[in-house]
């Protein structure tokens, strides 16, 4: 599951957002940086979700990748766009768990595919 997908997902049980991510296995994909693509994507992305993703994936992120500030800057720089590109386009969770911070429902990620189906117990 790419970081872009994570930024768009909410809990199906209570609509809690952002879902917290526990990564067991991650991959870094090669994807050419195109700043204009990220600029066009920004209105659809949630900054707090990006920061949460950055925190949840910190042990898997490229050490040279720029970090995102907790508060969204008034003006985004090329370094910010590169960090967002790295998180949303290049980082992929292969295996892990998404957990709702409101109702604690859990959704498994296997082979980079999140299973968002709810079971009676509230866990997928």
C-alpha cells in the first residue's frame, strides 16, 4: 500500500482519521520526482495524515529524505515536495496493520493490499 493510499483511507466503522500504521515490511519504489504532480495532488492530501505516516514509517524512510514539519508551512519548498513525493509515491507498506485511533478497529495489509472489510468483532 503506497503512502498516497494511506492518506486517503479512513476507518469504515467510525470514519476515524488518520489510521495509524504499524509496518512489518516496507519497500521503496523508484519513481521520478515531478514537483508539478505533487503540487496538483496537495489539495487532496491531509497534512496531519502525512505527518502521521512519516512518524509511522520513520524506521523505513530513506535517511537522506527531507523531514516534514509537524505544522504545514505557509509556503512549501522543493524540499517539502520531495519529502511528500517520497512518502506518497516511493514508500510502500508490504505487510502491516492499520489501526483506527478512535475505535481501535484493525485492518491488515498483506502483499501491499489493505483489507478494509469489517468483521463482527470490528477487526479485519
